[in-house]
C-alpha cells in the first residue's frame, strides 16, 4: 500500500481547520493508501494552532509545523515539502475552495504513470471580475515572457511523486514563486479540471498589494524580458531623439529661425527622465533580488515541529528514501 502525505499551509484559519479535517478524513477513507496530514502554520495569531493541536490529540495521523513568524505562503509551502515523507504528496489549501474529492482521481493518474497531477480551474466562484481578469492577464504575460509554460488558472493544489518533491526541494532561491518552480522541474504532468467553489469559512488573506507583489515576484523570478524591455525602449527613444535632433538642425540651417522653445524642451526632458527612472526601477527589482539571494538567509525558521505519530518513514520504499541523485 502506498503512503500519501497531505501538506496544508495555514494562516489564521481557525474557522475552517476542523471542517477541512473532517472532509479530508471522509475522502481519504475511500483511498487505498496510508495517509497523514501535515499542517504548516505560517505565524497565525488566532486559534489555528490550538485547533490543530486538538486534532492531533484525536488523530495521530496529523502532524504540524509552526513557523517562528509569518514568512508567507510560498515559504510555508516550502517548509512542508522539505519535511514531506511519503511515496506521494498532495499540496492543498485549507479553505476547501479546491475540492479534496479530486484526490482519488489524482491518485489514479499517479498509478497511471504521471509524476505530477495538478488541478486547473474551469470556473472561479466567489471572486470578483477584476480578480479574474487580472489573474488571466498575469498568466498570459508571464507565459509570453518566460521560457517555461506555467499552466493557466492553476494554483498550488496538486499531487507530486516523491522524486518531483525531492527535485523541488533542491531549488533554494529566496524569492520563491512556487507555481513556476512546480513547472520548472518538469516530469510527466497532467491536468485535472474542476469548478472552484467559494471558501467554506473565513476570509482570504490576499489583497491587491500582496497579489501585485506576487505577480512581480513571479515575472522577475522566471523572466529577463523586463530588463530587455528597458534596453529596447531606451534604444527606441535614443533613435527618435536623434532623428528629431537632425530635423531641428536642418530646419535651423535651411529655413532659419530658432527651434521650438521652452514647452518642447520641458516635454522632452520629462519624457526622457521618466524613461530613465522606469529603467532604473526595473534594474532595481532585479538587483534587490540578487541582494536577497546573496545574504543566504534560511528560507524559514521553525518554532515547533510535531510529525505524525503514524510514521511513514519505515514504510517508505527504501529506493525512494535513499536515492539522493534526484
């Protein structure tokens, strides 16, 4: 029998943790696997940890990691994958927008030979038109800019064979865009489509500022096109300026008279200044990421780690546990 571990990043989700556990237990009872749940608390300030500890006392198949502060979902997810210990791993959010009912289908595809099975949304209930539109634009932009293909309308919800998890854990960049990392490692991947529902309880922890920062991180982590864009726009402006300068000189030499005065000069100066500041901003984004990488700080710090008592390490296929070549 295969071993399955569910990685669940959480942050201030006390309203939905119990619902999630009951739903997950019901679904996993239909699967022919030895399963465990590993919650990763990303510095919650409500009663999330207490709810998880209570569930842990009820069911020894539950484990948890509490981080020392709020590092962000990408880092909580990284912590969970670093401690994954099973033949196959599923990553899922706790809010039940991504239906656990897909897990048996994912396991079937894994048995059919796929190393990564990801869930792609056909519909997104409970989300505003603006959020849906900006999400669509983001996937189009990043796939145009990047040299890897990131599945559209696909979140973190996916099943991964342990060899894919080990490959992901080797990528230790500080600015982590997990959707890009999942796609970068490759392996045999397949999509399963579903209609996304509204949250079962609680409220989303993402706002426009966080989503915009997330988009910038994704683009700068997997594309150099913004830097090239600065070069292209600078070259274009220089050529246009050179052509305009020749026109002014020829007009003054042939027709006489003074060239255009103060208003024209101010427009040109402000335009060129704006282009230069934009280019410097793009360069600064990349330099800032290089600065973060150079410090080589740990991606996260753990306050408490309680693995599932129902250990799966002794049951894990020794070939998977000992193979460090992946």
